[in-house]
C-alpha cells in the first residue's frame, strides 16, 4: 500500500459511509439516537443531501471516494468511519472500540479493506481499546495518541508494537474528563493537523506538555475560540497542503485558518455532523495520501 503516514498531504483515496446506510430508516433512528448520545434525531433525507455535498468536496479535491457497504450489524455511528481503523504506509490496523455499540465496525472495515486490497497489519485485542479519532500523524515518523475514555494504555501499547519500525515516536496525550465517559471526546476534538507544522487547537483543554512539545517541534498553532469549540470548530479535515474542510457555523475559526494561509471549504452538517458530534475528520477514513503534485 503506497501512502504517506500523514494527515495533511494530498487526499487521494478515502472511505465514507452513506447516511442512508448508517441510519437505515426513520424507525431505526428513533430507537437508536438517544442511547447513542446524539443531540437529536437525524433526518435521513436532509442527511443524504448534506453528505452528497460533502462527498462532492472530497471528489473535487481529487480524492477517490469509496463507500463502506451495507452491513446490518452496524449502527448509526458507522457514519463516522475514522474511528474504526488506523492507516500506515503498509496497511491498516483495526481498532477495538471504546464505545460498545460500535464493536462491529472494525470487522466491517477489515472486510472492506480486504476487498480493496489493503493489507491488515493487525487488530487491537483483549483489554486494549483504541479509536482512530484519538490517533493522528504529526509527521511521517511521529504519531500522537490520546489516552482517554475511548483509547486506553493497553490499546496504545498494542498500536506501538504493530507499527514497530514504521515510526520513531508515539506521543501519548492524556485527555481531559470534559463531559465524562459518555461524551464523544477524542484527541481530534481539540487538535487537528492543518498542514506541515501547522495545527488547529483548542488550548484550554490541551495538556501543557503536549502543547509545548508542538511549539518545540516548530508548529504554528491556530486557536479555536471558546464559543466555537462546541460547534466542532476544532475538527477539520486537511484535503492537502493549503486546503481544508470545516463544518459551517464557525466564522472566527474560519478567519483564523485563512489567516494562516489555508483555504477553507465549508459544508452544511446539521444532520451528519451536529447531531452526532462528528466533524469532517470523523466522516472520513483517509486511505491514501500522496505528496503535493502527485
């Protein structure tokens, strides 16, 4: 598998899941959304329209969009495929979800990867928990992992072992309690890579050692304001150097990102993002990133 170990280089292939597949039916939504911690019941028709626009943005940036096929074992949260796997240059690592309702998602992604010819390097097992929203590349040889309610030390240890000599360093970032174990808080809720040595952060929740380490590595930090953290202002997807996707409704964050030299493309995400607290990184599992110009 030829891909950069990156969250900011050119997005060339990406896995998504259609809302109509994840949400199934109005009856399924009504019986599921509260137990899953959604902020409201998504409207499937409106969600489908929002998602189609979102996919158009991905395709317009040059990405080959691959859809996760129907699987009756998956629930509404399968709309957010980032969390079920981690991708490195040699293949995929299947996660073990910290949210029990999402337990079937890594298996479903593994089957999809096999059909796509993506090698499976391993699976997080036993008492390990790992979710992809807690894992991000800050350079080709450095990975960061959030230690919290969805990802534990055993899961991180297994990830480190599976990556072996593919990385030089795995930085562990302790996550805050914030709203507790039922909340959908990941590392990427407060940290999103924008470009090489440029990151979007919500500093009030960022651990001081991690924030300082980013600065010591030469990162410029774009700060999300307090009143836009709750609207997923800190959750952005880099499409490639100089371009990213942001859910609309975060005007100050947008201006600050643009002030750092990054083009911002917005999408409407009332049904596909706000309801389930899943921004553009959550809606995607990047499979292949390539150098600029490729």
